[in-house]
C-alpha cells in the first residue's frame, strides 16, 4: 500500500464507493461522486496523474489518486510517471520535490496555502550560517523542507531512510535538519553524532507519553506505532517506530488485533480500508495543511491548470542534486 498504481479511470463510481463505504456514509456519497467522476475524466483529458500522501482523506486517497505513499515513495514514483501533468495531493514541499525530479512536466497543487511547519522553520540563510559554525560537517536535510533549503544541503532524507542516509556518508558527525525530534530519534540508533535544528511538526509534537498511557489504559492490548517525528519520550513508550510506509508494512505483516497509529488522523482511515478485520484506535491530531486539499479543489486545479508549482532556476540544480543523492542510497 505504500505505493499503488491504481486503475481508477475505468472503475465505475459504485465500485469506488465500496473502497470508502466505512468512512463515507451512503447519504453523503452523492456529494462526492460528481467531483470524482469529473476528476477521473479530467485526468484522462490532461494526461494527468495524482500523487497522494498517506495523510490525505479516504475520498481522495482511495478514489482519485494514482500513486499513494509517504514522501520517499512519492519522490521515487514521480520520476517514473509518463504523464504530462502531476497533481500533488499533499503539501507544497512535496510538489516542489516532484517538480525538481520532473522539470519537463507541469506540477500542480490544489491549494497554495498547503505548507508545513517543518519547512517553514528554517531558511537557506539559516543553513549557510550552520555551515559557517560547523565547517566541513555534512548537512542532511529532511525532505520536509523548501527547495531553497535543499539547495543549501548535501543530501536529503525521509523519516523512512534517515538512518541509512546518515550512515552512508561515512563521517563521525552530521547536521540534521529541520526536525529536532527525528534527529534525536535517529541519533539513538547510530554512533554518529547528530547536530539538530529546532524545527517540529505541529501534528506530531503534540503527542505525549501521557496520551500513550491513556490509550493503553482505555484499550487493553493495543499495539502502538509512533512516527519518528514524535518526541523521543513518545517513541520510547511505543511498540514500534517508523515512517508512514513502515507503519503500513508493520500492520500488514503483524496484523495486530488492535492498533493505534500515532501520527496524522487520516492515516488510520486509509490503512483501515485494507484491513477491515483490525480495530484501529484513532488518537486524532489533524494536519491543517494536508486538509486544505479537497476533491472540489483538485477538480478546479485540473479544470484551470492551477496552481502551478515552479522552482527558481538558480536553485534547481543544487536542490535536485540533494534529492537525487538521497534516491541513490539503497
């Protein structure tokens, strides 16, 4: 489920509804169906694909998306699409990354306000100051960052491959930014010294060990899976820590009877579709940026071919190089 090339276009609307029937009441389906039908038509007309992050709502994730997954999966799969148009159902830095890897394609985002607290926590000027303070220390930048910041970095990483990227450099010390908690969690898994920035995800930073204790008390036997953007004290009391793709794999392989995904709300809804026999406890922290993407906005973006995402020419080569170095790490 981390990456899925779907076959939505020929599928009739009633069949699509079966994918989301546990999340969209039948009485509400007609409100979605018109937009879905038109989006599917527009995709064929425009030769467009929709890339949807795991945090998108089920009616987007399971009815109109062509490729779904975490940031790493979307970055990898974006390179292989033969579409003329890529619509990124996610946030702005993801659309920038898709554009970096597909310079000849038109990349759209449904709402220009879909940002990210991590990406907004640091600038290119901040990275240059870090280089001055720590000369010769490589800079590993989480993909949840702007193209400007990627351009000032040596290599990118995601939550799924951060440890592998850090260790691939063969150095005793790295700077890892902008997510402090991801950096601290990775530091516990490696002997490499990691200098962290103070950026936080506004979704994951709100989870506390008390939340986990309350879950275990209220739902005996629950298996707790935490995203590595959570504070280290939350990760310490979880049963498993991993990226959204890692969580999906864990659920698929282990099939815990009762599970809580300590991450953004829609993740549980989307994973539950593939595992109807499991009980998903839903501690709900919403990402306000992810929720700016809606079916009507996707439809309008494809109708009007807005809003196009571009990267300033002076940043393109350096930013792309940081992402490509990440993709080369196996």
